[in-house]
């Protein structure tokens, strides 16, 4: 399918070099759209000027949350003068998994990667160049039928917007403090935890609100049945350097299969480090930490990159890792991953994809 391009006649001023970007607050000049109707399939892939959507107030997505999304980034490679993506095929494979769970029609993954590349190329001057910044890319799908009955939609919009962004956490690479949620749950097996869908994030807000009140930046979720096993943080998967190996909760349906998680596991294995994907309870972690057996804790995510975890608050207990400082392995992983993403280091697995010249 041919991708149509309609350029804006009113380009916006871009952020000035050195301007603090924050995360997801500024949007580029264009967006990618593609429409769907039952019987017709996906049609009219197009890059058009960024702008508001015209949507019926009865649109299904607004009422029953039939939505899915992805998160990826475009990186400025100053050495080679190129713009790069990181494993974009993985994002659209995962979007199709989310689609299956939310009964949204499958997308053509190759066409979506092409759509993102076209959009990034058109808006390449929006890819920020300062250290640690990137163009955050948000693909998403919404059901647009103007119908109040609860059923899967017959009409959808696939949209990609982009946002020049800095660090997700204001603290940057400083260790984050995280609140372990003991009352609410985010997802249960058989639910939608493994899908990237708005409802999961809506369900998490009450705990995030409480965490913020207590000066914690994020929430660590425990399993939805026994509230015993560690699952993931609101926007990242978690890892612990424990007893000479790296432990991360296994994928069993209620947590997101993170692309940064998968890449980190691969890099650690490449380095000959043992990685164990298994159930780990909060009690086990606490006991091991009390006994000095937990050397580091970190989270992984597209927005969060590799983020050291300095402290977990679990009830009255404060678990501090690595003296609240970034650990050696966490730093090594951050350097290796960002090195590949920005094209500074060799890329043995072919994860980094050049989109265009900068
Ligand atoms: N877990 C949740 C709930 C997330 O929202 C994210 C962010 O996308 C992640 C984990 C990390 O996934 P990825 O590394 O693919 O960005
Ligand atoms: C990402 O890391 O891309 C995410 O989607 C996290 C988001 C919820 C901010």
C-alpha cells in the first residue's frame, strides 16, 4: 500500500537546543493515520499535519476503552549523521498481540514500520540532538464506531504521533524510589496485563496517586491473586542482581513483555551473566536484601531506558539497594543499550535500524 504524504503549511517552532523537553508534552508537525472498516480492511495510510481528531462523542473507545498503544523512540546518531529506530518490528508484533486480546483487527506490521519510518523522515528535524534525548513515538489504535452497545468495533483509527522528549523520570539516571502496592492490583492472569491497553494504566492511577503523595515516583505491582510475587513497575519491567545472577519476573500473562527487558536479557547473556526468569516474592527479595545478597535493582523500558531503583517501600519497610547509588551492572547495561540505540557501539544483533540521514 502506498503511503500518502500531506505536508503542513504551518510548521511550528521547534524546541530550542538545550531547552528542557520533559516527556510527551511537545508534538511534532505531522502524524500518521490509517483507517479501518469491517469488510474493507485497513486503508488510506497517510502522513498528515498533526492536529485534533474529529470524533463522535459516542465513539466506542471513549466509553469502553477498546484501545491499544505502543511506545518506541527515534534516536539521533551524531557520528554517522543518521536517525535510528530500535527494534521497530518488535513493537508492531506486540501491538498485534495486544490487538488480539482487545479484539482489534490485526495490522500489517511491515506497513506500520514503513509508516513510522516515513513519519520520522518527514519530521526528522524534530528528533532532538542533546545527550539523552530522543523523539518518542506513540502508535495507537482506537475504536471509533459511534455506538453505545458493548461489542468489538467495526471502525478503527491507527494513529502515530511523535514527541521530542528528555528523560522519563525527572531524576534522570539518579536511582528512583518506588512504592510497593499492597492493596490494589493492576492485572490478573487471563486479564489484560500482557496487553498494552489504556485500561491497565487507568487501573493503576489510584496507586500512583498514593505513591506520589508519599514522595515515591512509581508503583511496583505485586501479583493479582496472592499479592506476593513481584510483577512490574507502572512503565517498566524490573530486574534484581541477586546471589550472583540477574533475576527478573517471568512472563506469565499479567506483565508486559518489554522489548527493553528482552534486549537486556540478551545482552546479559552475551556477557556470560546468568539470567533467571522466574517468580520472585517480595518476601524473598526483602530477606535477601537484609542479608546483603541484593547488589542492584533496576527497571527497563523504552521511556525509562535502564533506570536504577534506589529504594522500595513495602508497608513500613524501606528496602535500599546499592546504597541508593547506580550499580555497576546497571550502568554497564545502560551504556551498552544506549550505545546501540544511538549508533555509538557495534550492534551484533542488528537491532538498530537506520531511517534516514539526519
Ligand atoms: N511494563 C509496562 C507496564 C510498560 O508500560 C512498559 C513500557 O512500555 C514496559 C513494561 C517496558 O516495555 P518496553 O521495554 O517494551 O518499553
Ligand atoms: C514506554 O516506555 O514506551 C511506555 O509506553 C511507557 C508509558 C506508559 C509512558
